[in-house]
């Protein structure tokens, strides 16, 4: 299947369903069930599920652009996590619930912040070596206190009851990191679109501010960072759901590292209007900063990447080729 044939209807659907007004409403506590039902009926949630289990049987590389579209439209539900969770459950021969599924990596007796935990009916939880699909209520989800965030502070004193799955090579954090990286790439792309459009529309001293050479330089660097994040996310997805450590680490470290620069340039160009709650810029900036830290920041993944490189006797070029392009 051509990727554009898959992406175009998905993107149009999200444009109609996940409007800024809808995103704000759900962040404000409005029911998410109507939006979720539309997504369920679309069939896209089963894109990764094998055909014999009723899905489309697509590879993660094909679905990656859809995950990026979720970030580009600031979809306020764990759609990417649910798509991957359904794949993992199907691979284990298990049924899946109809509701949204969030990802959590936690230790028993310790609080953990779960992205989209406030709008999830279930959580795929990796806790003390066990992987289980549990009811979200088992973690007693509470708001984090961050304005507009749908992440939840959750805690399990022991591994909860639920559907037990086999351990994932590389762990659940690696799978979750791919979701964050692709979402960040999409959100970054949307910020670039908004920023360049504003620079061409905002007139100062008789001409658009986008004609100023200094601002053009900043936009060029921003564009480079956005392209880097997209390529890194694509590289991560090319390795499949259970990708190599190097592929996951590259995807998450690159997208996390450029997130701050992209957000800073967007705000610098927009000026005062960029910090207003009524303006849509903050919907994407908040997600960039939240996802940058979720499932390991660039520092976390760079350490793992560095250790893996130092453990090899290959030259750096040969190691990169073997790990990322084999």
C-alpha cells in the first residue's frame, strides 16, 4: 500500500475530529468517548494487527506517518499507544479492550507519570519485570497539576491483576519511546508550519517580518531541526515494533534534543501572542516539552547509545551501519 493512500484519509479524519476546540474541550474535562468511538469505527486502530487477527497487518514503517499525524493534530488520546498495544496483544494471542490504552513503566510502590493516563481506560504496564494489561483505575490516576496536561500520576504497590503478556525485547519503554518520537516529529512539523505562516503574515515597518534576514536564519535552523526529527522518527520506525536499541535511542534522543530549540524559535517569532492560551501554539509546545521527558529524555537515551557503541570493537561508521541500516 502506498503510504500517501493511507496517510491522506487518516490526516483528513484527524483534521475534522481533533480540532483545537475539541482538544481544549477534552483537556478541560469533556468526555472523550465520542471522539474515541469515531477512531474505533475508522479501523485505523488495527493497522498493525495481523490480518489473521482482523487487522491490516501493516509494518510500523508504514504506520509511522500516521503516528506523526497524531502529533501534528495534537490528538488528546493515546491512539498510537493503543495501536501498538493491540499489535502486542494480538501477537500474544490475547483479546484487547475497546477503550484507549496508555503505556506505563513503573516500579511497585513508586509514583510514575503516565502520558494520557487521564484519558485511558487501560494501561499496558511494565512493572518489576512483569508486563500486564490492567484497568487504568488500578493505578489511582491523579492529575499532575500541569495546566492542560492529560498525563496522570499513578502508583501500583504490586503488579495489578490483568492480562499477562510475554516480556518485550528491549522493554516497553523502547516501544513507548518510538510513540513519543513520532508524535514529537509531527508536533514539530506543525509548529514550523504555524511559525512560517505567521512570519509571512505579520507586517512590521511596512513588510512581513519573514523578510528579515536574521529571522530567516532562525527559521532555516528550525526547518533543519524539524527535518532531523522526522528522519530520526522514520529511522526508529523502520526497525519495527521491537526495534534495535540504537534505532530507538537515535529516534528519541534526536527528537528530544531539538524539541527545545524548535519551541523557542516558534515563541521568538510569534512574540507575545505565542504565550496566550487562546492561541493554538501552546497546544503543540506543551506536548513537545511533555514528550521530551516522557520515556527518557535525550540524556537517558544518549547514555544507552554511548554504552552500546563503546562495547563494540567496530569503527563508529561500521557500527552505525550495522545497527541502523542492516
